[in-house]
C-alpha cells in the first residue's frame, strides 16, 4: 500500500478541483481514511503487508509504477510493465491562480452553454502549460491544521511502519491541542500556499490568453 503525506494529498485535491471550477475545497474535514485503508489492505495478508511512502523522493526513479514493478520483482515474480514516458506534472501556483479566476469569471459572464463549453475546452488545453511557474508549497499553518485533524490516525505510523518519521514528529509534538489552529475562511488558492512570482504570473497569463486567439 502506498500512503501519501496528508498535506500533499490535500494540495493535490485542491488543484484537481480548481482545474474544473473555482471553489476551493476545505481542508476540514479532510476525507482521507488512513486507518480504515491500512486495515482493509492489511486484512488480506498481514504477514506480507507493506506500507510505502507515496513521494517521488522515496520512490524508485521517482515513479510509483517503477517502484511497484521493482517490489513485485523482489517477491520473485517475473513480468514487465509497459511504462509511459509522460510525467504527471503538478500545476504551478500561477497556473492554478489563473484557472481558478478564469472559472469564476466564466460563470459570472452571460454565456450560452455552447460558449461556456468552448471556453472550458480551451482552459483544458492550457493545463499542459500550467506547470510552468512556482512549485506550490502548502502554507505551514494549513499543514499543521490538517495533521491536527488526523493526529489520532497518523501518530502510530512512524513507529509501526518506519515512514514519515521526520514529517509528522515535530508538528504533532508542538500541536497537541486540536483547537490550537484556527484557519480563516479559505477562498483563493493563494490562501493555502506560500510563494509566487508576478513575473511568472504575467508570462503564464500571456500563454493562457493565446489559447483563446
């Protein structure tokens, strides 16, 4: 089983949502049933259960398919997977900001259904360029908030499975009270991430506008 860092999971969920509409998902409640998922997979065969961290820095060649392939080969199975060359790149802060604002505006405009669908298709084409810009990093306060909500589920993972040791320890130690972190109303993508570049935003917006010419 591959387990993803909760903060990165939420960031991915938020970006996926903003690809198609302007409403930013809330980190509370975060629907990521860690304990239930682990118990379900472990119940199949507890003796052979392995929990791995879903992170490019920890995966074989930074790819989950390659990592899984190598794991299966170590178990003695001989087979080959046809691996894709394309990588799934995350959208940049600037690219996500542009798409969120675009989806908000087209729903305020008086467009016919045909015009609306046409604009949405153009926006989809832009996603391939939207990785250009600043890599999104979740705001520390949002990260802490997410971990606090799930601390009962994640507290045992480092000791039980040897993953996420450095990731969870400091935050859980400093945030023992679930009511410590109070988040303001989160509406914009920039409310949950740190860092951005005006220059990169303007360059990417020009590429976005060219998609509509």
